[in-house]
C-alpha cells in the first residue's frame, strides 16, 4: 500500500511543474504539516491509508479534468487571438494606440503603410512629428480634447508620408478606460480633399467669369422714331453704342433686303432695262441707181 501511495504521489508531482507561487505555497503547507505530524505521532491504520489513497486519486482525476479544460480554453483563446490579430492588422483602416503626447504605443500594418514607415520603427515615436508644421497646433488640440472628455473626437491634418509625399488624413479617437492612452483610427482622405480643392477652384473661376459678364435686363427707353436708347444718365445713344457699353457684344454692319430695295433699287434688279433709246437703223433707197 505504501509503494502504491508513493507511486501516486510521484505521478502527481510529475504531472506538471509547479509555478514559483505554487511551489512556495506547497513549501509553506509542508512546513505547517510537519509539527502536526510530530505532535500526533500515531500510526495510520489501513483504513486511513485507503481513504488517503482514494482522496489522492480523486484529486488527480480532478486535476486532469481541470488541465484538459484549461488546454481547451487556451486553444480557443489562441484561435481568437490569431483571428482578431488578422482583423486588426489587415483592416483597411489604420489603428493606433497613442499616449497623451502622441507617442505611438501600437499600430497595425495598414497604419504603418499609410505613413510609409515600418511598424517597428514607428513604435515609441511621436505621431506629431509626421504632421505638417502648419497642422500641428490642430493635432495637439485634438489630443487634448480626446483625453479631456469621453466623446469621440476627430480632426483632419496633413501628414508628410516618408517625409516626401503629402497625405491628408482624418483621425478619430476615443480615450481608453484607464485614460492612459487613446485608440485612434486613421483614414486617407487625400482624394476627397483634392476633389474639394478642385471644386472650390472651379467655383472661384466661375465667379470670376460671372463678374466680367454684363447683362441687359429691365425696361429700356427707346425712341420710336430714331430708335436711340436713353441711358441711366439721361443721354440718348445709338442702339449699337448702348449695347456695346452694357454687354460683351460687338457689332458688324450689313443691310437687310428691304432697305437695300428701298435705298439701292438698281442693285436689286438682276436684269436692269436701259432708259437710253437706241439710234435708228439706216434705210436703203427703194429705187435702183
């Protein structure tokens, strides 16, 4: 029976190496148990030994079941870790963990791609260094608002991608529960920003062009006889002069068919009849010489 008990104890010890805390706990328990054994000094009976072996066997089975459950839980946790690591790294959005001063504690692969710098080189580096100098005050104010409140804050700043390419990004962030860092999401809005800039440029050009356009509107006082137009200052001007001064139109002169027939009828008849009489023809004498 003692040999069987010794083998069972050895098997329990070989099951798994105890952690430092567990080893310390076992040492203290054995230290407390020794004085009790020395004080009792009685010999265990066969029934006591059998009961002790049974308890140890039950405890061994419980440990094996707990170990199996722990291994299954660990496998699930590792699978979830791999899954969410892939979702984190390969997300289309750049994710950052930033300190109060903008130091990067963590960044995913897309965030490093947006900045054009390897992820290992971004860690413990301040994101504000990559922000254009003109936008750094806005970025610093954005960090202050994020850590001061609990709501999601956002800003749009110009970044110097790899210190050569200019990149416009939108950053949204919210502070963590312990308020030691914030979780930020970064989106590339360069294309949208360029489209808005181009639209504003076209609008400005259109407004500039419209200021140069002169339009005629309202009632125009015109003479019923000579067809002159009275301007805003009370002067009567020819129609050509008035329209030329109030619009971008220019004139070229011609003559309509009615005026041509009235003023120049000789140019209107394609076959004019001559009014000069032709000289009389010579007549031959009627008699012979």
